[in-house]
């Protein structure tokens, strides 16, 4: 089903389609509603606890919100979750400002990677940016997030710079895509 003008809680097939490999159930990407918050918080906890090498404590604290903290994250940011078999396997936020969409808090469960989930979430963010009359999307990714760098390049984002010792004293790579 196509997204409504509010983009609210409407199921639609993920785009691009999830890779099937013959065994995977369909991936559904939909806008997050309040009822989804506990599952999404559990996803972020799982993703960042499992990250190797382990992340600094300050970063973990910042990226593993409680449901109440996530409610605050949702102010002014539109989140989408990807589900397979009803289980949240990925999430992303779109923060729109001055005609540009910043992709935030993109994460896919470790056991669900390389199955097109990240690409489907970025596709949902791109659709949302277009729907919101944005001219571009951008994202910053810590230097250590090599998979994210590879994915954004693969999805047609250009690497446009590096901010040194920017967040948690780590270098951050900037990627953008013009719409
Ligand atoms: C980055 C991340 C979101 C990618 O999610 P994903 O669901 O595995 O990505 P996809 O399966 O959609 O990958 C799409 C393409 O991106 C590229 N890609 C993704 N992960 C890659 C990796 N580890 N190495 C090389 N290329 C990769 C590939 O070209 C891939 O296509 P392919 O599988 O056909 O080769 C996921 O690895 C993740 O959650 N990482 C930890 C959190 C993080 O880094 N978040 C980003 C913050 S900016």
C-alpha cells in the first residue's frame, strides 16, 4: 500500500524488494507508531551491544534509548521500522530541516544483515524526503562504521567530507545524495 500524505502506519512492501534467497519472508517497512517503541528500543540495544569491537560506554548510552527517551527522539524526526515475520529487524529516522533530510539512527539487527534491510530503510527515507519536498539526503557515519560507508556508496551517496574528532572524539564521514 502506498504511503499516505502523513505516512502514518501504512504497510507497504519494502522497496527495493528484500532478497529472497528462497527462504526469507517478505520485508515490510512502515512508519513507527507508539506501540512499536519497545521493539525498536530492543533493536537498538541489541545492535549496539553486539557491535564489534565494543563501542565506548558514552556512545552506547546515547544510542540505546529507553522507551521514554525514544519518545523524545521522535519529536521532529520520522522513524521507520523494517519487520520480517512481525519482528523488528531494522530502523531509521528522518530528520528534515531546511529542505534536506538527515538520516539518523540507522541500524539493522546483526542476524538480518546483507538481506537488503538497510537498503530498504534508506529507500523509505528517500521516499519520505521526496514526499517532504527535500532536495537532498545526508548522513554522518563514524569512521568505524565501514559497512555503512560501503552501503551508502553502493546506494549512490557521494562521500563529501570528514569531520575530525567530531562525535565522541571520533572521525565522522559525511555522505550525501541529491534528489
Ligand atoms: C550498515 C547497515 C545498516 C547495513 O545494513 P544491511 O541490511 O546489512 O545492508 P544491505 O543488506 O541493505 O546492503 C546493501 C548493500 O550495501 C553494501 N554493504 C552492506 N553491508 C556491507 C558490508 N558489511 N561490507 C561491504 N558492503 C556492504 C553491499 O553493497 C550491499 O549489497 P550486497 O549485499 O548485495 O552486496 C548494518 O550493517 C548495520 O546496522 N551496521 C551497524 C550500525 C551502523 O553502522 N549504522 C549506520 C550508522 S550511519
